C-alpha cells in the first residue's frame, strides 16, 4: 500500500478541510494517508503532498528531496507557481497517486555547503542576506575557483531556473524555463557596475565569500541555515539528484508564467 504524507499549512484558510477531504479520498482509493510535520527532519512515506502555498511546497520538497520521493502541491493561496493542483483537481491527483507509474517532472536542485561542512538542498534559491539592516554586505563571487566580482549589495541570490520566478525575479533577474539546467547569480540593490544577473552552467561551482567585517545570513528556500562572518564562504553547486514534482500535465511553463503574472489580462 502506497503511503502518502500530507504536509499541511494549517493557518491557510481551507487547508485543514482540504487535507481531511484528501485523506478520505486517498483512503477510499486504497492508499494510506498520514500527516507529516513541516518541521520534521525526515519522513517515512512513498510520496508527499503539500497543502498550502508555494512556501509549504518548498518545505515538502526539501523532505522529498532528502528521501528521494516525489512531491505534489495543492494550492490554497492566491498564486501557485509551484503548487500545481487546485482543490477542485483533487480527484485527478488521487487518480495519479493510485496509478502504478507516477508521472513526475524532474526539477534541478542546488546544494549549499556551509563552513562547518553541513549541506542543504534548495529547489528555489540560496541567499546571502545582510544581518545589519542599514549596511550593505560585500560578497566575493567565484566561479570554479576564479574570481568573478565582489558585490556590494543588500543580498546575493543563487537560484535554480525553478526559483527564477521568486526572489530572483523581484531583484530584476530573468525568467528561466525550468527545462534548462543553470545557476542564476543575482545581486539585490547592488552598488556595482555589474548589477544584472549572471547565468552559468549547471556544472559550475559558485563560491560566495563575505569580504567585509559585516556578517551575512544564509537562507535556503527562505529558511535560515547559518551565518557567515568575514572570510567565511559557502559553495553552491548542482545537487546530484533533482526534486521530482508530480505533474497532472496541466501546468506547463508558458501556462504557469501567464497565470502567475496575469498575462491573459494584460
């Protein structure tokens, strides 16, 4: 029997009721639903379903990536770029989860290695952000050990193509088809000549070093992972395996972009 873990954003209006309805449908379909704490370190299930917004899916994706299992998202928010399934589509999702072969879409993930040797995986992005609000940070960026630039900025983002429509886009970065494998480096409010994004191949390693006596937070998909002091660095590279997103085939890249940015109404 396939075990389906539900990661629920209980504060989202309607999320708890949707989770209850989904669990009942899964049970009737001969599957075994169970609730997974979003803050858990691991999960013992065959597939994960997030019920909330894209933030909930990102947390579920971290668990799914660590366990090497597929993940889907039911969108309870206003916009759901990653969470493909709408509550009205739950029947289709249950049918997919009941099928012998799950239809998935691999999405490139990145991993960041901190100074203490710990590693974290991200579906969207890794960010070095200033700790002291009023002061910019200086971050030296290297590609495969060769200097690129020292950014003077509020933050520096390294994103996947999937994450290109999140913080990177808000910072002026490009929208990149998730079918392309690349790393996108984007400064936030940069005081440098090179303030545009730099896109490098997925085989590259990006090293970001704090180059001033001002600390920086390291966040991974919006979750704090550590703090860097002057001279400390992180290495960011492609993860050996992707995140497997369950797909109903109804949320292809052009459609998702049109929906997220309201281009049909433009």
